[in-house]
C-alpha cells in the first residue's frame, strides 16, 4: 500500500529492541518491538526487508543489557548479514 501512495520513496520503520544474551532466544513481541537474540533479530530484519522496508531504526530504551554490548553484537553478528 505504501508503494501505491509513495512510489519509490523509502519506507522507514523502527523497532524497540531488547537484545538478549542468548543468540537463539526466540522472538517475543511487545508494543512497537521485540525481545530476542541476534538470530531472531536477523530473522525479523530479513522479514521486514522482504516486506519492502528500506530503513530500520533500532531503539534501545527497553534494552536490559549494556548498550555497548548490544551494539558490538549487532555489529559483529547482524550487520554482516545485510552488507557485503
């Protein structure tokens, strides 16, 4: 429906993320976001990409572990799945 209205303009979405230490923690949905490990986050981001989302912002307000840890794990395990 976005493409019908906006044409080729990028579609942006946001996720309130609580990244868990267990990489295989299943996705638990909450309002505007998810609680999951890196593998669940990869799955969620791929699904959003397949649905036509061009840009995704991650909000860490709900993150229970140190932000430095979460950013490091996303950089090491998630981003390489989306960038060559």
